[in-house]
């Protein structure tokens, strides 16, 4: 059973009245130790549904709903001495503060009612504040316990009082969450977090060290939507250092370079290895800020602001946002990004204030470096506003892998021999060099090499070359590519290695 399914079960049980939940605990024979708080009741019933109704959770939830309410008689707690009275008084005082905090959370939710998801962000902040209040309650109780020493107290009575005042304190917050239907989203926000920190060697298989010789560490996350790991992807220390620096500092990073140099896939595999969510947003000539940030529209007959892909990712913990081919878009339509890309940004948009969630990183990937296309091969790209480019702390030139690393990558993806991978890559590297002399328009990428070698299972060497390499190029490149094939491709060598 997935974490999201368990969260859904827990949310449904939390909506069941307290008396019925207590009746279900008794009727279903759920083992209990001591007096359970409302949260413990919900968790205990959730565990029961997972154990006994994993294939049909709805049946388990219905069984709980049908339980007879358990009528409880208010317990009269008579303080046994001044120490107990002091403890109860301290608890009530702190709980009163908790109630005030929770009411503030409700007010915030009402203030941002035009944007349901925006209200969720406010509620999430209130949840954090309530957690701090709970920490204060615990600290006060610990202090009281030490001060009263060996006095014999009725712990059960104290627990009942504490559970009551805490439940009352959180009641306004719960009502606010229920009012906007935010139970699942709040649960999701709380469920994604950094689980541990490991060295780059452990995570990527590359030993990266800081100037003092210490291993560089990277945070790992538990986002269930993280992409799959490509075991054949090859990391180089040079590129990885920029990603690790972004993780440490929270930098925005611009990756520029030729097609096929691994810009997009590097970001995807960074997410895969670190357990982060990955969101790729493609830009084109007609992209507007409403396309990626969001716009006002009708939802169930009501006019509301609907977040776009960028804002959804920007406010989801752990997400790495990839702005792909961003220079295809008009610079004016990208100006909205300026505020969001600031450190510790808090931007008002669509009737709500949006802040960068914990662990969110932003990468730009483009064939240019924001200064337009200097080669004439990337039609449609534009000069970027310098204000936008200034938001990217790192501008990284992505290059083709060294020959040995490319050979390794091709062997992993195709299963071919080292001799065959080396031979084909040397031919492709000749073609890449011809781009600089304008004999060839577009540099063949490692994808072309992989496609060429895989095509050899069925096609002739010449047909495989035309299909995977030559036919991708404009006609003005044909003469140079034909000459490269004739001069560098050894068909006998290839035949002996397939």
C-alpha cells in the first residue's frame, strides 16, 4: 500500500466524529494501551484498516463509520495536591496560547479564500506554528515533572486534561483545513521531507571532495514521484560539483550547450538519485506567464485562481524545476520569474503569496547562454533580459563527455564491445569538429551513436548511418557526412563486433 493511499485512509478516519471513533476502537477489538489522544485514535484505526482491509480500504472505513458512538462521562479530576494543580494550570495556559495560534491560522485561511491552494500554504505555515506550541507544552510538562519530584500524581487524569486542551486548541485549525478541502494536500506537504544526508560517492558513485578534503554531502528526499534511476547514466565530477553546490546553497543554475550534452537528463537523474520530484516545463514562442504560473478560471462553477505547472512545482517540497529551452519565449513573458527566482522569495501572484518550498531548486536548460544564437543553428532563440539571467548564480557550459566516458555510456546503453563503441564515437567526433568549420550544420549527439549501433541488429552499416546520423542533418551537411563515413567507418571492424 502506498503512502498516498494511507494518507487518504487517515484523512477519511479523521472526519469521523470522535464518539464513533471511540466506539469503533471498542467494537472492533483494537488493542489500546492507556488513554489515546485523537491523533493516536486516528493512527490506530488507520493501522487497523491497513492490516485487515488492504485490498478494500473503503470497507474498513465503512465498518468504522457504522460503529455505535461510545458515550463517555466527563471525568472530574480533583487535584491531589498543589503540584497537580500547578501542572494543570501550566498546561491550560500553554494550551490557551495554542488555541490563539490556531485561530490565527483560521483567519489566514479566510483572508486567502480566492485561492484554495494558496490557503493551503497558509495553513501549512500554521501547522508548523502549532508544532512549535506542542514543543512548548512538552517542555512545560517536563519542567513541571522535575519540580514536583516524587509526588504521587494521577498520570491518567493529567493525560486526559492535556488531550482535551490540546484537541480544543487544534480544533479551529482542523475546521479551517476541512473548510477548504485541504486535508490531502496538507498531508502530502507534511509527508515529503529530507530523510538523510549521504556523500556524493555513495549516491552518484563519484568521489567529490571540498577544498579541505572532506567528502561533499547531498540531501536525500522521500518524494514518491521521483523519476527512475538510469543505471547507465554517466556522471562527471565537473558537472556534478555544480549540482551539489546548488543543493547546498539553493542556487538557480543555467545549463547551456549543444544538444545531446546531457542538460535535461542530468537534471532528471539528479532527482532520481536524490529522491526528488522532477518538473520539466518546455517554453516556446507563444508561451505566456499564465501558461506556466497560472490563471483565473472556472472550477465547479466558481471563479478561482488555478496554479500553473511552475507554481505547483515551486510550492512542492523537494521539487527540481527545469525551465527547458527558455530562450524560445518572449523576454517580457518571462519577467514574472524574476521575483520567484530571488533567494527567500515571497511573491504575490493570483491573489495569494507564494514562497519557495523546502528543497526546491530551479535549473534553466538551453542551447544558448541567454545572449541569443551566435551559431545560426538554433532558430527562434532570443536574447534574455539581463535581470533574468542575473538570477542564475551559476552558468554552466555543458560539453560532450570525454571519449572514455562516452565509450562507457554507449557500452552500457547498447551492450556493444568497447572496440565498436570507440570506433563509432571517433567518427562522430570528426563530424562534431566539422561543425566548427561550418562543413556540418548540427553536431551529432551520443543519442545518434546509440541509435546507430542499435540499428545494426537489422540494418546494413550504410543504412544505419543514414538513418541515425545523416538523415537528421540539413542537405548542406550531406557531402561532409558522406566523406566522413567513407574515410572513418570500417565496415569489417563493425561486422566483427556485432
